[in-house]
């Protein structure tokens, strides 16, 4: 069974892509909205939250966990893979969602001299994880832009706050006309993709810029991974959305935003 972790509703954008390939009965979702937003926390706090969630998911039958959260990936995936799993759940697997971005950009035809803009949380920006990953893949021009408070505003569906954050953080950007590829490096951001794009265009972004679909590429790369690792057991005990905060609100978000219904359980 596959476990999907996010700080809230954003990771459902990846869940939606993954369920095109895998029956939802083989997937469980963990919305850690009591810790949302992760992007404002310290790296240690994020590691602790992710480890707690992974323990819960492993104890409830998952053999593989996907951190469907860019902040969780940059802050915790190496620690979880290299230290926590060997000490606690040897043989289990936890994957992040950033490597498929660099691979996917190349697959979609991005050149090493194309300018790539990364919109992310503050913690993801500060980590330099994306900048290093894309530099290693050969990209020479990467601009990282932190969007402080945007994920939380999206989680709360606060349209006024969303616009305020976008205006404040985008109005100061320069040379947007040079950007060729835009990466929404927080799984919450695709939920307001049109608002982000419109605001960027207002300040100079070309209309033909390529908006990278992280969810699509993560799902495809995960399927490739599963083909190479037949030890990952996909049992039919899933189909549950575990929520650490307000389960009623999460259930409403599933319906309103994604037109999804599921068994939502507060933990």
C-alpha cells in the first residue's frame, strides 16, 4: 500500500494523478493539517512531523510513502531515508517529489540555458534544494522565489489573502519576460495556478511560458519506480484519508475543490 503525505489539501493534486495508474484502494492519504503550513517551520520541526506521519503510515500497512510536499521533501527526505528508516523501518521506502522535476524538465525539452523560475515556500527556498538539484541537472539560470504565507492562504481558501501574497511577492520581480519554465514548487500552488499566472503576466511574464506539471511527472516516475521494485506490496486496504486536524473541513475541501468523496478519518 502506498501512503501519500502532505501538510493539507495540496498533495491531493498528486493523488489525482497517481490514481490514474493505481486503484485508490491501494492508496492512503495523510493530511497533516495540524502542522500546516510546514513552510514556516524549522527544518527540525518538519523532520519530526514527517517522521511521526511515516511511523503512523508504516504501522497502518504502507510499504512505500510518497512525500507529496516539496517542503517535507527538502527538509526531511534525506534524513528519513538515510537515518530514520535504517533505525526504525529497515526495508520500507520513502520518496520525495523533487527529482522528477529536473528529469521532467529535460524530457519536456528544456535547455540548459533556459531560465527556470521556482515558486515555493520560504523553507523550500532557503534550503537551496531545488537550486542544487537543477544545477546538477545542468540548468544554468534558476530563479527561486519564496511565497511566504501562500500555502496557508490556499489551505484556508482565503481568496483575498492569496491575492495579497501574490501581489506583494510578484510585484518586485524583475525580467520576468526571460522566464521560459515555471515550476510551482508547492503542491498547494496548482490549486490557484490561474491566479498565479495572471499575476505574473501582469508584471511581464510571457503568455507562452511553460508551466511545469509536477503531479503528472511525479506519478509517472513513481510508476517507473514500482516497476523496478517489485518488493513494494500494493495491498487493497487503503482508500482512507487520515487527517490530523479538522476532518470535516478537509472532507468539504475534497468535495469543493476536487469533487472527491472518500472515507475521512481524524487521527
